[in-house]
C-alpha cells in the first residue's frame, strides 16, 4: 500500500473514498452539517455520534471524492492506542471489503502526535490483509480487494516512519501467510527454505539446518519421536543474526508443528481443522528474524525452529512409551497430542547447552486450554525472570498484543511425575496451560526464560480489529518491541 501525505485539504487528489475521522462530542452539529452540506448530503443529528469505530457512509456529488466515510474516534480525552486500532481498522476494512483501491483520510490534529500517528498508520497497514492465494474462479466475483494507496491529509510526510511500518507489515504478513498456506506446502522443508532465504537479506544472518541424520546424531530423540508418524522429514533450523560483539544474545524458539493430527492420541476432526496453525510460533520467529534484518537492529538474536508434522502412521510414537531427550531426561509420553512441548524441550535444552544465551523466549500454540483460561485476545506468558517479564509487558502495552502472566506454580510439578520415567508429558485435565509451561521449565536450567502460549491468539475464526481471521501474525511486533527495549 502506497502512502502519500499532503499538508492542505485542497491538495488532496481523487480517491475512491474520503474518510473523515471525528472525536465524539467534539463533533458539533454545525461542523457535521458543514461537511454534509459541502457534499450535499442531508445528515440528521443523531445519524452519527462519533463513537469508537462508528461509521457513516454516503455518496456525494463532489468531484474528487465521490464516497465519504465518517469515522468515529470516541471522546478525545479517552483516546488510546487500542481505540485508534479499533476505529482505523474498521474504516480500512470497510473500504477494502467494498473493493475500493484508493482512499484518502483526514483526522483531528491529536491523531498526528507522533506515537498516535504511528498507531494510525500501523492499524491501516495491518488491516490491509487478505489471504486469497488459494482462491481461483471465485476471485473474479469477489468484490473485495486490497487498498492500494492512501493519502493522508493535513500532515507532513515522515518517510522514515512509513518505511519502518511497511517493513513491520511485511514481516507480520509473512507470518500470516506461512500459517494460512496449506500444511502440505508449509512443510518442515519449506520452513527451511524460507529461513535460508533470509541470508540474502542481510550479511548478519547465517542459517544452519539439521536434517534428520544430524538431528539423530545430536540425540534430539523427542523431535525424532514426534516425527515418526510423518512422511515429511523433520528439520531443526537455526537462524543466527549477529550485529555486535556483545555477549548478549536472545534466543527465540518457535513451535514448528506443520500439522497436528494429535498422532495416535488422535484429535477429533473438528479440533483438527485448524491445526495447520500449529507452526504459528515458528512463523513468528522466522518473521522476527526477517524484521530484525530488515531494520538492521543492533542486537544479537538466534531463532530456533524444531519443525515436524505430528501425524499418524504405522511408525507413530506411542502413548505409554518412554523416550529420551536431548537433555538426557527420559519422558513418558502419556498423550501424543502434547507434542509441542516435546519438540520445544529438545530445542530449549539444545539452546541452553550449545548457545548459552542471555535469555530464551519460546512461542508456541501449545495448548487449547489457554483459550479457556484467557479467551481469544490475551496470550499466556510464563517467566522465571522479572526483568524479562517487565520488558515484555511494556512491549505488549505498546503493540496492543495482549499478554497475561500466569504462575509457574512448583506444586503442580507433582502432576508431571511419571512412574517409569523422569517426567511425563501431560499433567491431567486441570491447569493444562500451567503444567505445559512447567514441563518446558524442566529443560531450561538456570537460563532466563519466558514461554508464550499463543494457542488462543495465533489463529482466529473471526477477525478482531487489526487481527485478521486465520493467521494473525501474533508475536512479531511484540518481539520487535522487546528487542528495541532490551537496553
Ligand atoms: N496444538 C495443540 C494446541 C492447540 C489447540 C493450539 C487448539 C491451538 C488450538 C497442542 O499440541 C495440543 O494438542 N495440546 C493438547 C494437550 C493435551 C493433550 C494435554 C490440548 O491442548 O488439548
Ligand atoms: Zn497436539
Ligand atoms: Zn500441537
């Protein structure tokens, strides 16, 4: 989407729709009437109040902007980044769904304050997403299209800011696309290829890929166990971004289950339908590394993706059997559907042992239980380090990707006790989000660590503000903010 800024109203160009944003109450009838008379539209007093996300659409005789959309921003004193996200995404989606391509936008001065304006722009860009790659015939009949250009009236152009937001959007959309594509296409091999592509973007990126043989040599037996039912080979991907000589390094680990059938503990088919999203953590990590390189951040970061399908077949790993792990802990697999924590355990133990980073953050569609606990908008976070949590919390406040910290309640480790192995992979029906996190914690040793369960926010059935339905790209902006706030 191209952005152009013009300082004066008269300088505006022709567009398919002019969006005029108002604050509630600040919109006197007189002003409203001025606008409506200008475009020769009779607008009755109560038609539009200016509440957050309220819209009023009409056609005008005016030459430059034949369509007008009034957009409500709520009360001026109540304005927040969240209310901005809500209203501007509503306006953009309205125009996109109408098949409009060129829009112009005018809003009150307050929205031009630097960080509010950033949120305005980000909301517009992030809402302009539509996954249509797999549509064929029906595409001709669809009225929808993506907005191609936007003109912002009344503001000086800030090229640097626009460029940064374009890059952020590019990375978030990359994560969304990776999730939304067919699971058969986004195989472990494909995740490898996408990661290797990153080397072309920056000399600071180096990608190492472990194939099945090397994974066996490294004794990542949990990753191998999960892979046994799949016809696709597993892959262990390491993306290093090195920008300075500091010892400080952040490792992001993303769950890369390219499809989760549940294995022999098979999922019911309605629960399986969305399971191509089970590599959303991996997608966020790859996109974070992509964005880190695009923005040339002065940080050292490693992204690790343990990638495999959790499928079913004669060689599938079996509930009740005990498997070894990279860390040498033996694991009783009580349920093959709790596979994410197994591949993450090997990846975490590998990172602790070989990379010895300053901190590890894993991100995973780890449990279904997280949506019971927190709904569809708030991810669960666990951490053994206060400082890290504070930085993430701040990042979350800035990006609007909501998180809530849950306790690593040691007593619940009891639930993971196995009669025949060092630990078992499930802890019973209750407290499932916590026991999943406690399982991972058993592999982090003394490293500062954080776990983000995005099982509820990575893939939506219904879009919500700037988050589209299906893959949301949750985590990419959060991690960028995290990295930017590290020092
Ligand atoms: N990938 C799922 C978790 C999931 C479910 C993510 C729904 C997004 C939406 C994970 O591998 C899984 O199946 N977890 C089980 C754990 C259980 C067997 C202890 C779950 O949550 O049911
Ligand atoms: Zn599963
Ligand atoms: Zn899974």
